[in-house]
């Protein structure tokens, strides 16, 4: 898991991998709070794009 800090808040990013019935692989990230509680899932492979999405979704 990767630990990131945004605006004083700490989040954990856990990389995920799923295989859909069609055989397509989907990579993404689960976002957890500092206590390990699930907040959101992103079907984005780029970690920097996930961080930008967190900023937009939580801090807008």
C-alpha cells in the first residue's frame, strides 16, 4: 500500500486487479482513510491521476 498526504489528511492507496468475464484486465486503486476504512475505488492505472481525482472528489 502507498501512503499519501493531501492537505494534511492521510490516505492509503491499494492497487487492485480484476479480470472481467470477457477476459479484460482492469487495474485500479482502492482509497482508504488513515484507519484503513474504504472510501472509494478508481478504475485508473496512473497513481498521479488517482491523486488528482481524490483532490477533486473530496476537496472541491
